[in-house]
């Protein structure tokens, strides 16, 4: 590749070639320690996620807010040392496990935390689900949605900085690998920016509902049991396929705004709940949910596990339940984790369909539809 030193670099950075990729192949590669330090620093971002209209009540104390309740959910599924199994998505974890993310023990005080709320708003917004028995009120359902969306925005904001780190990963590489890495980093960055815009647009709707104390037109399904679900989760996703293996959205088409669904699995007063929430106008998601609830009662729990392990990083598992599974079942679920962790792990449209594996440990007693 022949490019003048003062020409704009081919990689799209906007910098002059001499200040960017000239002699890139001779530069010192980024070490694992440096990459680990950079990703660790991303988790130090601190801010309160409430809209500007409520900022006047913020305290100076930004806390480790938990998207899955410690007292009612994590404590219910923790072992006798107050640990659950979770995913530590980091360079050190990938290096230690040979490029694979595996469930590892995490103390319930550290599980599912992010520095996205001040002490006042974390208490005032979520006391209805932290301190009260879950009774399916509009306030509780809104709180579950709002916290999951704020957590995902926090994570996506960090991802924009990760894309910049990826662009430096071609140091010491030949030109072919430089191009490949820059294309990967560019694609990751574009996808992250697009997802951020979509999430921010949705949060604007939630913020307006919060500030004006008005109800947002949303649908919910509530899966219930008289025992805690062995898996707790809180996340938001734009699904690409349904539980029958049919593609429902082309997520590679950045010109189309995908429809998303929020899902939470938690415990309250010894009972277990899984709640899916989405905008009433999201017809694609309504049809997606139908392919879940139309299954037999015995099949729904298996389908939920396939879904949770395939799409969410913010997942916490009962160590006792995990150890009760056969090695084959644990291996199957572990393989699914990489689908959600890495966008570069290939999967076909059938990844949510029945794979023949049966998991025990939780009996669904009812599935309730609200505004659906």
C-alpha cells in the first residue's frame, strides 16, 4: 500500500498516515496486561442515570447499584458462602479459560452491580421491588424495565471505548491483519453506536413517563412459581430469531430500528418470577413471545434457559443447581454463553429451538399476560 505520509490514513481515523498507521507493523503490540487494565478502567464510570429534571435531588454518592436484588433474589440462590455463579467478561478471564467464558463464583455483594445511580434515586426508584413483595403493580413493572435499560446503556457506553481499544490491537501486525482488525473494530463501533441511539431513544420514553408520572403503553408476561428460579437475570435484547427458529429481525440492517424486549428473572418473598416487557406497538416482539408461551408448560423452562444463556451476560446461577446438572448439560449451557458474549461466534437460526436437553429444578405454575 503506497500512501503519502501527509495523506489521510486509510483506516478512517481522520489522522494523517504518518501519525497513524505508518510503520504500524513495527510498533509494540498491546499486551494482555495493558488490555486488561483498559477494560477494567471502563467499569469505573460513575453517574446517575435519571433524567435532568430529577438531577436536583441527586446525592453526591454514586453507589454500586444492583440490577438483580441482593436480598430477595441473589441471596435466595446463593450457596452457604453467599456466592452465586456469574460471568466475568474480561481479558484475564478469557486468557485463563482458553478464550472461553465460564460461570465463576461471585459474592452476592459484587454481583450485578454498576455505578449508574446515586444513593437517593437508587432507593426512591427501586424500593418498590427491593423492599416490597412483588404484586405486579405498574410501578414495579416500570422499575424492572427502567433499571434494566439503564444498566444496558451503562454497558454500551463502555463498549464505545472498547471499540477504540480494538483499533489499537493491530500494532505489530502485518498490513493484511491490520485491515482485518480495523474492519472488525469499525463494525463493532458502528453496531455499538447504533444500539446506543436506539437505547437512548427508548430511555427518552421511559424518562418522560417517569417525570410526568404517566403510564407507558407496555405489554408484560409474568412466569411464576412458588420457588425461586435457579437463574437470575436482567437485560434487554433485540431478538433476531424466535423460539421456532424463524428469523424475525435482520439486525445487520442498520437502516431499520429493531424492536426490543426487556426480561428479568428474580425472587420475591420466596416465590420465583420471570417477567418479559415490551412496547405495545412492538408487534414483532408480541409474536416472538407467543412462540415461547405457546409451548407446553414443561418446555417453557428449558426454552428460557436456552434464551438466557445464549443472549445475556448479566446472568447469575445457583451453584447448588449448577452442580446438580450432568456434565453434558453444564457443557451445553457453557457453549451457549459465548453466543451472547462474542458477536463473532457463529450460530444458526435454530439456536433457541428445542435441542432435546431437559433441565430440572424449577416448576412453572402460571403464565400471566398483562395488556397483551
